[in-house]
């Protein structure tokens, strides 16, 4: 028989993930802003816990989806002695490997298990239940975690020990950021030279430079001028910082990653606080004196 699942962090991506979990498992949720948890409970039939400790008391399996590993550490600490042998924390946050190893160690003291389980596929993938999940942890803990991530996943891979999932996720997202900046700069130049942006994107999408950025993000957010907000620039900037630490830990020198990290760090204060990750292209447009349309 499956265990009751606790879900902590009903943000932009956590909410649709939790909705899939609640369709399959008896689910208890906690969110810092209580009104969001109450709204979620009304829609999904899940129950709301009064605090992280109360949630952990009644759920052997807990999924977290928070901004960084720091907030995960806070929640682990807040639940304190409620953690015990048999508990499993599945951390869907895009965290950092060192923070995850510390979080795993603090749970090990209580004989509980930890698996890092970051996701890729965006809010639309979460809504459709087609996310990619990168699992880091022991064979036993990962084997157990698979059952609970399955409701929102299409591809689930065990990529290594604790921290490996978060390392892979950070590199993946750094590649996304590199691509956004490179595509933005290239399209700004083409538009200035008289090539309509839509025609340029159509050609690139039938050529070797195509990517998720050119096929999806640019048409739906930039060419349309809709500038949808699904994943904040602040969170992608955080992921770039994690990717730099991953490269440094591995002793791999890089030209590109630090330069894109600098770009995001400098662009962010000039954008709205809630700006989406693609909105850095507005900074490229301003600097070039052109709109990509
Ligand atoms: P949001 O900013 O939309 O939501 C963050 C969630 O964390 C909210 O539930 C928020 O609570 C909670 N939270 C923030 N600070 C604290 C705290 N100190 N203590 C307790 N809870 C806290 O983020 P997303 O849902 O977009 O992202 C969550 C994670 O998933 C991040 O690591 C992100 O990088 C990753 N991710 C996001 C994707 C996306 O497309 N959005 C795609 C893939 C990964 P409250 O409601 O009170 O603010």
C-alpha cells in the first residue's frame, strides 16, 4: 500500500505538480502563504497541515518544491523531531549539490532519507504531467521515490548520489540561459540588418541553430510581445550561480558560464522584480535600440 504524501511549496511549478500527486495519493500540503494552501485544498481535495512539523508527523513521504536548498534546510529544521526512520524527503527544488548533501546529512541523523529530484519542462510540462526528473541518492531511496514523482513525470532518471540531480539541473538551466542570451543577441542583429524576426526564427527552426528557445520561448513570449511569466529571472540567475559552483568544484575552466551569469546578475535589477527568465531579452533590445518582432 502506498504512503501518504506531504507536499511543501505551492509556487508556480509546485502547484501543478502537487495537483498530479493529489490525484493519485492521499495528500497533505503546507505553504508559507496559507491562503494558497487553502485554495489548493479546496480545488484538489488535499488537506492543509498547520506547519511543516504537523505535515511530517502524518506523511512518511514529503516532496519539497522551494526556491533554493536554503529554504529546504529551513523546512527540515522547522519539522525538527517529527522526522524519523522511514521518512523520505524528495526535494524537487532546483537546489545546489552542497546544500543537498548537508540536508541529506541532517536527515540521516534522524534516520530519514533524502533524494534530490529537480524537474525540467516548465509549468506547462508540470500541468501536463510530462516533466523530466533527475534523481540523486541511494538506489533504495531513489527506487522508493520513483513511485511518488511518477504522477508528474514522463522521464525519470537516477543520475548519481545525493547532489548529482541538482548538479545536472544547474548545468541544464545554465544551457538554457546561455541560449536565451545568444539567441537574443543574434536576433537583435538580424532585425537591425533588415531581416524580420519571425522569418529569421522560422529559418533557424529549420536549421542547425534551433533549440527550445527558438522553437518555443521566442515565438510565444518575444515575437508575440506577450512576455509570459512562468519562471522568474531571479530563479534562473540562482541556477547560474549553482552551475558556476558545479564547474568550480569539478575543476573545469569556463569562458561562457561566468559571462552569462554576469549578464543575468546585471540585467535583473533593471527588470521588474517578478520578471520572467526570458525578459532579459528586453535588455538586449534596449542596448541594441531595436525590438525583436
Ligand atoms: P515560486 O517563486 O513560484 O514559488 C516558490 C515557493 O516557495 C512558494 O510556495 C513560496 O511560498 C515558497 N517559499 C519561498 N520562500 C520560502 C520560505 N522561506 N519558507 C517556506 N516557503 C518558501 O517558484 P517556482 O514554483 O517557480 O520554483 C520552485 C522551484 O522549482 C525553484 O527551485 C525553481 O528554480 C524550480 N523550477 C521552476 C520552474 C518553473 O518553470 N517555474 C521550472 C523548473 C524548476 P509563498 O507562496 O508563501 O511565496
